[in-house]
């Protein structure tokens, strides 16, 4: 083989080697900064989807018990009847009895628990995405669901769903509601820990073996 032929063979070998993927973490997976930026970009659509899910849960609950939906507004604004500013508004008519009203007010919490339960089951299964972007989308959605479930623990307005639901149960002041709020706080802490594990797992996808993952929760607005 001539010197020129050997040189061309060496160049071809080098080019071929450079085109071989170094592995999923190095070639395909985004860095932590890109994950955070992408997560921030997902915050607004996640908020919109979460608000539709929250208010839609009220609508479904009302329809299940035979009530009719009068107002469905999955965006922020003031309630024309009370003047209170709310992130979303659903009004129905035809709810009969405390049981139906309680179910109507608590429907979004039941939806949050069902969807979070599905996410937890998926995250522990072999079908959970192995790539950082797939995990990012699911983790951002789970974070939004967790915020929607947990936020009522610290909301004391008489227009709040939890306040209305507990009032139906006869808990008409905050001292009587305290055990319920503590229960919600405990459940929120447990679910929050599982969501945090999802964040850690997502950032650990492209970490080198033996390095500590960056734990930086993705910002997600509440519903």
C-alpha cells in the first residue's frame, strides 16, 4: 500500500470512528441546563392543561350526578357573582344534597390522585421512558398535578374547594378543619417526595457513573 493510500485509509478510519455514537448519555441526552430551560418552556402549556383538567373534573362530576354545567371557564378571571379572582371557574345547577355537592368540590383532588397514581405506577415499570426528554414531560406534568393537589392545604378563602367541601361536613372554622389540613399536608409531603424522586431520576439520566445528580425542580405553575 502506498503512502497516499495509507493516508486516505487513516482519514477514512478517523471519519468513521467519529461518526460512531459515544453512547446515549453523551450523544443523545441533553445537559441539565437544557432540561431546566425546556421545563420552564413547558410551564405555561402545563398550567393551561392543568386548569382544563381541574375545571373539567368539576364538569364531569356534575354530569355524573345529573347536574347541568352553566359556566366553564378554564382561564383566570373574576367571578361575576362573587367578585373573587379565580384561576378557573365552573358553575353548575342541579346538585342535590350534601353528598353530590361534596363530590363536585372534591372531584379535582380525586383526578389528581388518580393521575399521580398512574404516573407513579408508570415510573416504576419497564415502560417508563429511558430518555431525559420523555421523563421531563412526564415529570413536569406530575409536578403540576402535585401543585394542584397540595395548594389547597394553605388556601383559606371561603371560595376555595377544600373550604367549601369541609364546610359541607360541618367543619365551619379553621380549628375544626385543622385535622383535614394536616392530613392533606401529610399526603402532599408523601406525593412531593415521589415527584422529587422523578426529578432526580430525570437529571441522573445523563450523569456519569458515580457522580451526584443535580437536583433542581422544574418550575411549574399551579392550576
